[in-house]
C-alpha cells in the first residue's frame, strides 16, 4: 500500500470472468496458461494470462472451458483467490442473464448496480475458522468501474440494441430456470435481470479487495412474459453467440481505458475497516489462507 494510504495499482492486472458462451477471450495475445493451487481448492480451469488492449489480462471461464460446472458447483473462492494471486485488482464479468423487465429486450445489455441474493448452497466468504470480517456491500458493484464499462458499452451498441445503466441483478441458485410464480415475484421486487453466478463473485471480490463490474447480456425474457416463448437452452445459446463478439469488443475497449486510467476503487481497501478479530487470536492455518488479502493490515504471515 502506498504511503498515502492508496493502493499502488501500477502493475495491477484486469481479470475477466467469462460466463456461458464466453469460454475464451478472442484477441488475447502472448497467452500463457497458468494453473494455480489455492487454499480453497482448484479453480474452474487454468487461467490465461495475456495482453488485450495494452493491458495485462487474466481470463478464466467460470464454468470451465467445456462448461462442466453447475452454477452451484463453480469454485468461486478458488477462482477469486487465484485471480488476486496473479495481481488482478479489477474484474469484468460478461454474463448471460434473463430479463425481468419488458424494456430490457433479448440482446440488450445491462450494467447493474444492485443485487438480491436467492442462493442457498454456496460459500460466500473467505473468512471463518477463527477470523471474522464484515465488508461493506451497500454498493456491491464498483461504481467507477461500472460507469467506465457502461460508457464503453453504450458507445459500441449497434442500432436496435440498448445499454441499460443500473438495475438489480437477482441471483438464483439454479440450475433450473425460474417458475412463473418466482419470475413474477422477482418482477414485483423491481429486479431487472436474473442470473445464477455474479452475486457470489461480487461478495468474494469485495473481500479480496478487487473492483468488480458486470456486463449482463440478456438472452431471453425468463418465463414471466406470456406473449414471449418460454426460455429454452436453444434460445439462450443462440443469443449467447450473438452477444459474444460484441462483449469481446466491449471488454477490449474497457481494458484500454483501464490501462490508461488505472482507476482506484473503494473496493481496493475494503478490508481496512472490516477486520474484527485481533490478528494474534487468528489460528495460524487461517492466517496463512488469508494472507494474500490481509497482509497490508495484519502484516505478512510468518509461518
């Protein structure tokens, strides 16, 4: 951490978590495949380090390159820990979602600013086992990174497709799609889109002091829209393919902006006021697992 209390982001990297339909990063140059062992198990796949838009980028397919993991099975903690271990301090998450609002049409994109979590089978924290931390999550997406991403996406949207700024992402457990009753309930809550992964990542990214933003790509109207056909895998895959090229272009241009601006985020110091347990009361094994994140505050772990 710099003397001013701000984080030194000079050599920091950008992470990209590819969702359904985005299993590789087109245009990534000088690629190295890196396998990372983490205290939380193996990540979804090897991580691909390369250059994109003048920025060092680490790409990971969250479901694996052959889409092998259910949303519940994705090793979220390992994925985020591995990203941070490779110097990632910003994450972009291009992700397939269903639309819960008529104004968000299939093939539109949303940069959401809020979450509602309806998952119930996932580890949602790196902490525990003798160490307690409570990060602030009132604004779960990084506002600055989301604004930058939305500006880029808005400038690149083709005619007939819309970029929506802000909105609530309802994160469900999956893997089945919603019932009509559930879909209409989420609409009554004012939710904008529905997906199965991003809330878990965003919570862990905040604990790992990584700025996180989502490019939510609408593939369908979920099942609430009586005048629209019910969601099917075939429909989703077709729209995923249509979105992939545009999403890659948006990520590339956003990478160029991040390379130039190196934007700081409140996420980069999220643990500063969050750590509750005195460091000398934390078990050594737990200190070691958390050292990647806590060393600026507790000092490096001496095993």
